[in-house]
């Protein structure tokens, strides 16, 4: 694994030209970066980490009492698949309630968990929309052009991840799924717009760039940001969603908290007009988020063949993806 690390950006003055240039380079060159001076209360983060460890420390039977289902994605789950291969992790997902069967589930023995997760969700939502505004400017669109897709009934959610010690860790060099042993999460890109990740001090997150895996160093008071498939489509491949994975350890546990910024299910997304021209036409046809997300989530539950990717929506008449000394998401 290469020791080169992802960019680190101070975002206390996010819309300064210098910061916007740093953000643009990070999105073009990596698809991953870390942010400091992000404004989320350190005490809130400490409370979240404490309550997360309390929750995952309970017996499995207690956690499975609030298991998520195919009809309701919010709750506990410990049998998720990536690349049709079981992940070595447990998760708890929280997202907004809708008028149907989708509703949050909470452990009745831990009321503090609901309060801290909802507070952290709100903080991440505000920060993610700030970052999206800056990305919109860098994509030569008005600052609030993209935020309309997230103003009502958006499908963003917070996930608590617990990676227990694993007696058979795997660490393949390339993009293969392990023939033996386990990864915490196999290689993938995130399907939404942006992901904001809170790491603990235990290494494990890796990003694939220039044919090698690079560890993302856990930094105190930093959040890891990565762009997802939606931003790749909006940018017409000028920004690329990076492949990433999580490794396991024989004796150490790892905890992390991603916030996934996802639009309303009714959203259709396609390359922005500012990112297309007669010389560089739209590389994707329009994608409906609800349909795409539904197909992607179904792969989390069972081996249903090829995992859905945005490459299915690529226009056949356009040229191959813009090169970045990298590989197309597989």
C-alpha cells in the first residue's frame, strides 16, 4: 500500500478563491479529501462516539430486535453485501421518516442515542450542503443550483459502523474480492452525492488511485469527504467518484460514522450544461435516483448478480471516461 495521503483542506472560509481551488484539485485528482475547521462541535462528536460504542456493545439479539428490513432501511443490520460478498461489520442506519413504512427505529434501553444521532445528522446536513454549494461553483453553476434536490424529503442518512476484530483479515493488492478472509467493506464507490465520514483513531479506510491502495490517515478533528456517483455524473466525469474499501484487523475494533448526502427519490440527474459542449457531449443519460437507489439497496441483501453502477447509463456515442491515471469504477 502506498503511503501517499489524500489532501487536507481548511474550510473555515470555504468560498475563498484559494479554498475553492484546493477543493477543485482534490475532487479532480482524488475524489477524496479531509476537512478541518469544519465547525461541527467536538463535544457532539465525543457524545456520538460514546453512544455508538454503547450500542454496539449490546448482545446481538438486542440489536437485531430493531433490524432494518427491505421495506424499512433504518435500523440495525449485520449481513450486508458489497460486490456480492459479506462485509465484516455491523451497522445502524438513521434517516428521515416518510408517509409510508420507512421510519427510524431506536433501542428502548438507550434514549440518548436518538438525541445525539439526530443532532449530528443536522450538523452534517448543513455542512454537506455548504460543500455542495462550493462544488456547484467549481462546476461553473450558481452556488445554490444543486441544493434544490435536497430541500425537501431528501434521502440522506447517517450510518454507525462497527468493524469487530477479524481472525482472517484479507488485503488484496488490486480490485479483486478476497478469495479467502474478509474485508470490512469491499471496494466500491458511493452512489449518492457526497459522503462525510467521521473516523476513530484506528486505520482501515483505503482509497484506490494510480493502481494502488492509499491509506486515509485518521486525523483528530478532521472529517473525510468523498464525492459520489451523482457528482461524477453532474461533472460529466471531470470529477470521479473514487473506489474505496475498509480493511479488518485481528485484534482491534474500528468505528466510523458516514453521513450520506442523497437527494429526493424523485430527482433525475444528468451532466450539467456547464460541463458539456459539442466537443464533450453528455456522457450519461438522465438517471432517476429512486430507481437507482432501489436497485443498489437490493444488492445489499442478497447475491443478485452484477452490482448496479452508473456505467449502465453511459451514452454509447460518447468517448471513454476522462483519464485520471485511475480505473473506472467496477
